[in-house]
């Protein structure tokens, strides 16, 4: 699975622009013929993308220069920029979003009709990745069921 000739490099990007950088880089690489085998955009690693290449990534190459791409992450050893495959494995199978949410946590809805509202977690359905919430500022407590990716944790397990 892992080819000994290929190396994995971390490229720094503007936060929130990781997918755009990956798309533009893939397009430029395809047109120029540079040896980049894979581009990985991990959700949990904001501001970075991972690139697998058989040749060293050189930011001075005009084919690699894309907007929002800031540079190659260098390690502390002399100019070494490669990342070990063992470090990348955890990004290949990310943990579900719902696993970090606990009953009683205070969350904020980040999408949908109740966007911006704060709510308390009542029940978690891990199989369907859904959370049942009770809106805090509502006059009447109404249970609202939303997907786990539509909320952001503000306070874990409120008393």
C-alpha cells in the first residue's frame, strides 16, 4: 500500500480554504505533469493539506503556486519536510463527530432554521448520527432532532 519512493508532505493553507487549494493544486498538477499521487484534506486538520509525491515539493515551481497556499511545513531537522505514514493513518479513518458529544452538553446550532440558537443535548442516536436537543431560550421546551454535523459544542456536560 505504501510505496517507499513516495513521500507525504504537509502544505500550509489559509484556514477554511483547504478544499479550494486541493482542487486548484490537483488541476495545476494534472495540466503540468508534476508527480503528485494523492491530495488529502483532513477535516480535523484545519489550515493544512497532505500531499503524496514521488518528488520533493518545491514551492518555487510555478506549477505548484496556487492562491491560499502558504508553503511546505518543514520539520526541525535540516530541511526535512516528509511526514511518516503512521502519522497520516489517523486522518484516513476519522472518528465520528457524534462521539465527542455527551448528554447534557450545551451546543450551538450552526445550520438550519435554528442557526445561532443554543441548546442542551437530551439524547444521542449514534447509529443515525443524530442528536435530540432542547432549545435553551425557547419559552416552551420543544425537542429538536438534528444531524451531528449541524452543531458545535460550547460547553461539555453542563451541570
